[in-house]
């Protein structure tokens, strides 16, 4: 039943996308709900909470639909997404996509680990979905400059099957064979791009 609900919500969301232009100003206003965890300007300062700045519009929309439908679960997100209608979701997607990507405030303190992470990214063909710059596209997330701790958590969640939602099959296939060391290296590399 949940998959049917998700499919219906997703189809409704996507069919409305072309009919109504997103309102970035309305998205910014609605994003005030997000600041407490995801930070000012969509740049998270909280451990294991992703930055949303410069995430692709469709990626944000899909993730909000998955949370709202209960396909993707998170206790903190559930009460927030229950308040969102399709226009809110469209507007939030446009707003976060319009922001500048997070800048890493500190230099790479472990270039050897980054080198191993770059090798892991190439070996797992991460760029085939996330683009050569790892900026994401359409419904695929931006992973360049994402919080390192969050990337580690997300990869472990995909590896263990805890995380559901878009890209699950591809990400589970990529993450499952990764060792803990490869996950750490990959997260370090991507966070410092």
C-alpha cells in the first residue's frame, strides 16, 4: 500500500511541476522550518544532518515526498513533512536548489585519505549518477561538499538497508561491498570537494 501511495504522490507531484512554477520566495519562507537542523542558507552545522544548499530541485522534492509518504523514515522529519503540500514541496526544492553550495571552512587535513576516497569513487563509478563534479542532477543528490559525518552515515544506512527511497537499488549495490575504511575515505574525499 505504501508503494502505491508513494507512486500516486510522486506522479501527482511530477505532473504538477510543469503546471505551476515554483516560488523561490515562498520556498525561502517555508524553509524557516528547516533552519533549526539544516542550518541558515541550507548549510548544516549539526552532526549527521545533511546540508541542503545547492541540492538539485527534483532531489529535494522526491526526498520530501518519500518522507511525507513514510517510505523514508525519520522521527524529526515526519511532523514537518506532514504539514507540507505539493506547492510547498515544489517551492522548497526550487529554493534549496537556488542556494550556493556549502564551502568547506577548513582545508583537507588528510590528502592521503582523499586520494583513497577518489579511487573508491572512481572504482564505484559514483560520477555515473552524481556527475563528474559530484554536484548531482535532477533527482540525484549533490554529494560534493556534503558533511563528512552525514556521508558516512548515509553510506552505512544504504549498506545495511536501513535507508529507503530514490536510488535505493543503485546505492545498496554500491555501498554493500564497501569496507568501513572505504566509506571513511569516500566520505572524506567528497566532503572536501
